[in-house]
């Protein structure tokens, strides 16, 4: 039997994940947030993140439900704090996602509706592949990455940890993008980018 879940976060991204989990008949104990908040699905407010430690790591699973719009250390920090304490982050995968059998997924990945992930691609821990994103063959998507809605990533692209690829961006084949980069919405990436770069436009240029 699946373990009951605690959601960390209560924004729009949390709502999308909650709806997937409820449709999959998962049991959600409640959610954590810094302060008492209403929840769109009537989930119970448990308190701030520290309350999680009242639960035995072997009795529950966590879902990191905080969304991001740019590189942010927060998701990585929370993931590391709780995995070091032996808590496990559940992956959330929408049933409409098409994921090739050879794809390797890390812990706590979130694969939203309408995504396609092709042969031999890897998606490492705690990354979000958001609604309708396409990732073709042999890509390496690092940990703590957000591939925003509608992004198109061609074959053999390597993206390092913590990078945000903005809504509707396109990346041609074989590109390497370093860690903690911000690729703007709608950008067309045709050249490599080093760590920490912000790039926008068609073709994408560093800004
Ligand atoms: C389910 C979800 O919602 S997930 C969320 C997904 N969201 C995203 O992926 C958002 C990605 N973010 C973006 O594209 C942002 O516009 C950013 C990060 C590239 C720029 O944001 P900021 O740093 O705040 O820049 P700001 O909005 O002040 O604009 C600065 C300039 O860049 C331009 N600009 C901003 N974004 C882009 C873009 N994506 N492409 C080209 N130009 C851009 C602006 O027009 C402005 O130009 P100007 O100086 O000539 O007027």
C-alpha cells in the first residue's frame, strides 16, 4: 500500500500536484506552509516544515510542492534537509505523460500532464517537467531543474542542476547549459551557456 503523503507548499504548483494525487486515490495527510493558509482542496494545515519530523520517515512520503519561476535554492535546500533525515520524496507523474521505457527518473520528480520524454533521457532528483514539455532522446536533465510549460528540448541536450528553462523555450540538439541558469520564456537556445547565465531571445543571448 502507498504511504500517506505530506505536501510541502500550498500555491498553484501544489494545487496541480494535489489534483493528480487525489485522482490517483493517494492519501494526503495535509500540507506544511510557514503560516496558516486555506487550501483549495480542503487539505489540513499541519504547521511549518518542522512538523514533518513528528512523523517517522518510514511511515510517510513527502511531495515538494513549491513552484519556481527562476533558479531558486529553496527546492534544493528543502530536498536535502529531509533526504538527509531519511525522508523520501514521492515522484508525481500525470497519467497522460508519455515516458519511454528506457527513461531514468530520480527521486521526487514531477512530470505534469501532456509531457513527452523520449528514449535514454535521464531526469535527476527533484526536477519538474511541467505541462506539455517535450524532451527528446538522450538528454540529461540534472537535479532541482524546472522545465516550464510547453518547452521543447531536442536530442542529446545536457542541462545541469538548478537551471530554469522558461515557458515555451526551445533548445536545439546537443546543447549544454550549465547549472543555475535562467533561460527566458520563448528563447531559442542554439549555443552553449556556462553556469549562472541568464539568456533570452531568438536566438538566445546572455543578458
Ligand atoms: C505553471 C507556471 O506558471 S511555471 C512558471 C514559468 N515561468 C517562466 O518560465 C518565466 C520565465 N521568465 C521570463 O521569461 C522573464 O521574463 C525573465 C526572467 C527572462 C526576465 O525577467 P526580469 O529579469 O524580471 O526582466 P523584466 O521583466 O524586467 O524585463 C527586462 C527586459 O527584458 C525583456 N524580456 C523579459 N523577458 C523576456 C523574454 N522571455 N524574452 C525576451 N525578452 C524578455 C523585457 O521586455 C524587458 O525589455 P526592455 O528593457 O527593453 O523593456
